[in-house]
């Protein structure tokens, strides 16, 4: 079937100009952009927005960015990793500043989302900036009463190049302390000399240690660079997890 | 860079699909015309880059859905999908 559709005029997902209220550095290569979006309808943890940059000559570039803030927060936060030769991310990290406008549409997506009412246990696996939507899920979970959280245990396994490349490191440690999330980092390049955690790419043994056994029927969310996402999803299914409970979101070559 | 490292998935196509459909399509179950297996739209392989949509079956690689924008409008080619089950209550 081939359909010819009317032009974008009747779009149900409109572009809005959000105002930037703050841009703050997370790590040497990432920044968080705090936004005030007029008429934001609310979102679910795991959703993203599309951001559009338009040059003076009309040339457009559009990219997706996950929402880092939980649905409970008033402002919308995106966290962007700066890709040196990238078209959009260097602008977002280096040029954009408070009081600027940023054109976006959202919230978008319904597959890679999680709500505490769906239950757990929750197994979150991230590589690089893939931690962004998973952090929104953990922040959302932290808003629930302790008794509710106790019935939805959560584990995060997060792969980063170096200790300093870990996005939200302090925040994740706080979440581990105050909302009983088990957080494990693996560092794939240079680790501090006193580092006692994992220092290799995510492998089957790591997923067996951090994940639940398949009999616990966890809900798994895997996000980050495409090669990492595909290898982790394959390993989880090999371990015996139900493929229907392993949700993935690919960020592309970089993630 | 190999093409497998560049591919995205149906989640990245969610915005483009929302330009056409009334609600989110990433949880819609789509049946492949090539191998007859059904997958949620979110798990299809997306070779369209950050701004295009070329969704392939994760089982047999059949192109299940393509969206091409032209100045005159958008073309949607879904000849590789036999059935789409769109959830009654969008999740
Ligand atoms: C659903 C979704 C959510 C996302 N969420 C986030 C997020 O929260 N945070 C985040 O930082 N990123 C996120 N991303 C990734 C983001 O959308 C961009 O891909 C990323 O910021 C890079 O964009 P860029 O314009 O800076 O780089 P681009 O100009 O797109 O280039 C990226 C890199 O790929 C290489 N490349 C591009 N095209 C080719 C090609 N044809 N051949 C060889 N190499 C190529 C470039 O050389 C460069 O190294 C998300 C992606 C998706 C799909
Ligand atoms: Zn198929």
C-alpha cells in the first residue's frame, strides 16, 4: 500500500519554541539543558523530544534527545553528549545559553517508557548518554513511597569510558543511597588506580551478576550506542530473559 | 563506520509517525509481509538516519515501512507490512 499524505500543516505534534533557562555542565563532554516549554502536556519516563535547528538559509537539522527529568518535575531537562564532528550536539553544548530559544516537539515515544505502576523488577543497562532516559525512570521511581519502591527493586548497570565520563555520577550515588537502587559502573578505558568495580565491556557474566535470574521476570531497558544495545539485548535473551521484556533504544554510532 | 552501527530503531521514527497517525505508533504491532512475524514498531530496525524513516523487519530484513518527504507531501510505503494492530488505548 502506498499513500500520498497531505503536507505537514495538520500535524498533531507541533513544534514549539522552548526557552532555555540554564545550561550546565555534567561532564567534560556533556551538558544539561534546562527548558521551560509552553503548554507542556507532561511526559512519561523514557520519552524523548525532537530538536530542530534551522540555519539562516533554511537548512534544517533534526535530532532526538531523551528527557532526563522525571514527569514529576516542573522543568524539562535534556542531557547532550558533545560529538566533536557532529552537526547538532556541539551547538547545543557550546553555543546555546540561558534565555535562548530552542525549537522542539514532544513528548515522543510509547515503547521505551516505564511507569512505576508497570512494576518490576527493573533492570536498566546503559552505555554513555544512553543513561539519560534510564535516569528519568529512576528519578520517577524515587518519587514513589518507600513501600511502593520496595515492591519494584531496580538495578542499573552503566558502561562509561572513564570515571569522569559517568554522567549524573553524584546523582546516581544519591539515588542508590536514598531510593535503594543498586548501581554498578563498568569503565572501559582508563579507570582510577583505586577502582574496584568492573573494567571491561558489558558481558554475559556481568549481566548475570547485576541482572535478575530469568525466573524473576525483570523488565529490562537497554539504551546507548547501537553496538552496545544490540550486544546486551542478545546476551539477555541468551541468558534466558523473555525477549518481549527486553526493551531497547538505539542512539546510533555515538550514543 | 559499518551500517549496523549507524542504524536506529522504531523509537527514532516515533516523531515522523506522529505526523501521520493520531497517536504513538511505537507500540503498534506490525506484521511483516515477508516472514509473517509481528513486532512492535519500536523494535524495527531504522536505516533512515536521524531525519528519515526506513523500517526493516528485525527477523528477515524486509523493508516494512518507508516515509519520504517531498515538497508536495509525504509518501508512506507500507507494502512490506501486511497488518498493523494499533492499540485501542495508546500506551
Ligand atoms: C530516540 C533517541 C534518543 C536520543 N537521546 C539522546 C540523548 O539523550 N543524549 C544524547 O547526547 N544523544 C541522544 N541521541 C543521539 C542524538 O540524537 C544525536 O544522534 C547525537 O547528538 C549526534 O548528533 P550530531 O548532530 O551532533 O552528530 P551527527 O552530525 O549526526 O554525527 C554523529 C557522528 O556520527 C558520524 N556519522 C554520521 N553520519 C555518518 C555516516 N553517514 N557515515 C559515517 N559516520 C557518520 C559522525 O561523523 C559523527 O561522529 C538520541 C538518539 C535517538 C534516536
Ligand atoms: Zn520479516
